[in-house]
């Protein structure tokens, strides 16, 4: 199974993105002290961005958790 390593822009935690994670998907930083919600913007090159806090309170949105 292949995956790519990206770094959380907030705490610098390394995160492994599996091949099935697509642009537009949300995920949560694996660092238990960070927990920032991130969005995959593109895969080649792989870019992630911080999701604004007001967008994280949507009950229908369930980001992939690494914790």
C-alpha cells in the first residue's frame, strides 16, 4: 500500500496520506495536542491547507482521524 508523507502546517507533525485520500477530503492532525482539521488541496504535488474553524462545526462533515 502506497502513501505520501505531508507535514501539518501548525505543529509540523508528519502525516501519512493513503492513496485513497483525494483532493477535497478533510482529515485531522495526528498530534493529540494539535487536532487541526486539514483539507487536501491537491495530490500531485500534494498540498494541504488548514480548514477555518467555523467550517469544522458541520455535523455532516466527518474528517478522517489518525488518532
